[in-house]
C-alpha cells in the first residue's frame, strides 16, 4: 500500500484544516508514493522510536506530536529534532503527525478521555469557526433537482444529524450571449429571461473543490453563476475540549480516585475540592488551560487537562475543580486510538504500538 492511501484516510478522519495555525500536522518526512512496509505508532517521535522502526523493518512512523514545529534551517545533528529527522531520512522512514486536527474531532483525543471516563452525551467544549462555507447558485427549474442531488452527493448540505439541507427560491435570471456563445437556452444577441431556482447550501471548507466540480459537471449552463461565502458559524462537531456527564455524581475524593484509576496517573494536581457532587466533567487532552473559561461557561464541576501554571489555578475561583493530570497522561491513550482506527480501516496491515514510553517527565514518589 502506498503511503498516500494511509495519509488520505487519516486526513479524512482528522482533516488538516482542523489544526491550529501554529501546528505542523501532516507528512513531515517522506514521499506520498512510497510503499509502506509497516507503521509504528507513538505519542512522540524520538530517536528510540526511529530505532524501533528500523528494528521492526517498518518505514512509517505516525505520532500525535510533530517532531518539527518550527522551520529547520540546518541539519547537523546538534539537537534531538535534527537527529531524528536525519536518521529518518537516512533510513527512508516517513514521519507523519496528526496533532491538533486530531484534538479537534469528536472522536479524537478528548473523545478518548470521555470514553475512558464513561461520560454521557459528550459535546465539543469550544466549537471551531471558519470551517463552513455557503454556496449560492442559480439553475433552470427543470435541472434544479439534478444539480442539488449532485451537490449533496459531493458532501454539501450536511448540518449535524441532518443531510441534504438547502434553501430554494424561484425567480428569473437574465442574460444575453454574443456570437461566440453556445447557450443552453436562448438565442445569441437576444436578451433571454429564464425561470430559475436560487439554491443555497453549506459545505465544509475542505470539500470546496469537490463541490465546485460537482456543480460545474451537472449544471446545464455554459457559464455557471455561483457565489461562495465564508461563514462565521461554528461547527459544533469540531473544536477543542469536550464536556459530558458522569452517570452518577461523586464527591471530590471519590472522583479523584476514579480519575487516577481510569487515566492511569500517578499524580493529580488539583484545586480545592468543592462541597458538591461532581457530575458534569470537562476535559481536554494536552495543554488545556486556555479552555478554563469555556469549562466555567459550561457549568462543569471539574476540568481535566494538563500543563496548568501556578497562577492559573486561582482562576478556578472556587467555581469548579481543576484536575491537572499531566500532558502526557492526558494523551497517553491517543496512540491506542490511532492503532484502532488504522486497523479497523486496514485490517490486514502491519501496524504496531511502540514499546517505548516517551514521557520526558519522571515522578519521585
């Protein structure tokens, strides 16, 4: 199987345009047309991970965190990033990262935490904007159904659990073609008035090319009039963090013990326990302190994430409990998730979870 087949699948699960601007998800090292001998999955790409791939005879490493965040101007092995990249290139190993784009999908990093905690009715904590666009086009009445069907087939018109959504209004279009036209209706050099349907439908930004191709291939006019508008509407199924409900409320000590067990953590840094049952739980894999206002707005009883700074704990203001379980610990099951989704899609494919623990932090207890 070519690497492009694998990356296309991963990017259909977590599209690259879902990542944050600072991120570097996608194919970092390697060529899309290379034949894959096997995939090693890890949270981070270190020299030990590359050595493990070499030992296994696998030529693709898929990680959550990108080994390269910023531009590299030189490759001389002066730090671990350069050494990893150099070793991967020398041994024809592709490096692929699926980072904040995986953080932002409903069945991604935070979704895995929700699943492990058994949270009910989880939803995105901070939905992402600028992912939706609207298409407006005009079509003769007789061909409107065909054009709509083609647009829906290409992915337009999906709103949450509803599909084939559109708005349609009848009116009249006018045009006059010159001697070089070959119009579907009307005569050259004669003003024509045609009963038309104005169609409006939304689509995901990453599907724009497919939508336009479907429109142009199925519309009867020689010149197709259409408008595309970016939308500020937030996509409720995509974004940072999640919030859901415990099946039964717990007091703080019981919940912290439950959290420690379910997330396999040694230490939990937390704010003062509040005198109420914990029922509504907000989560974010990785560094999630930026979502504290969203957790508060969602009336969460506890917010679970990693990398809170000292002064940020005060911002809980006795309105919820912050439970900092650590960056690695909150994302440690992401590798398992990646193995599961790849194996489900490619059941006969050689894929393995790393044997190395890449957590750079150790605890003395």
